[in-house]
């Protein structure tokens, strides 16, 4: 019964990863490039002192709202995928502790097999190219600062 539940969980996660992989991939690329160009636009307009019109201010506020949506959705995806993986790792520890049951050897053997399966087939939330976890957030932050630095260098050179 436990093995069937574990197989159902992994099949469900693989189906979700397969179904939403392109959507998540495009979302994270959009988020990254939107943040890059938003930061570049805000900082370059702050560096060049120009008269801002009301429409420029409204456009910046709309961009900020859009950026907040992207940020909170990205944070929600990363937190929940990390929580899911953490709960599966906790389940792996519980199953491993149950495998030391000496009262029922058949049950202990089944728990031991399940524990081995959980150790060798790690559950992860991904979109094909990368896993959605905290390392993704740090990679996005590094990419944003690298590209903003490059765009500033091009702007200063011209």
C-alpha cells in the first residue's frame, strides 16, 4: 500500500513537471528579463537627470506592480517546491526508521525496499532545464546583476 502511494506520488510529480515545464520555463525567463530591464530603466533614468512627466511616473508604478506580481509568484513557487521536497525527505527518514522494526520482518523488508526507492529516486520540481529550488533564486539574482552591470557598461560607453 505504501509503495503504491509512493509510486503515485512520483508519477503525479512527473506528470506535473511534464505538463507545466514550458509554462514554468517561460515564466522564469520572463521574470528574469523583466527584472533586468526594469532595474536598468529605473537606474538609468535616475542617473540621467531628466524631467519626468506624469505618464513616465504612472508607467513606472505599473511596472513596479507587475514586478511585484512576478516576484511573489516566483517566491511562492520556490517556497512550495522546497517544502514539498522537504516533506518527502522527512517521509524518507520516517520510513527508514520503520525499516528497523524487528517484530514483523516482512513489514520491515517492505519498509527497507521503500526506503531504498526513496533514496534512489529523488522527488524534485523542475521545468526541464533546472530544478525549482532556492538555488534557482540565487541564480536569477546573479544573472540579473550580471546583465544590469553589462547594460550599464554599454550605456556609459556611449
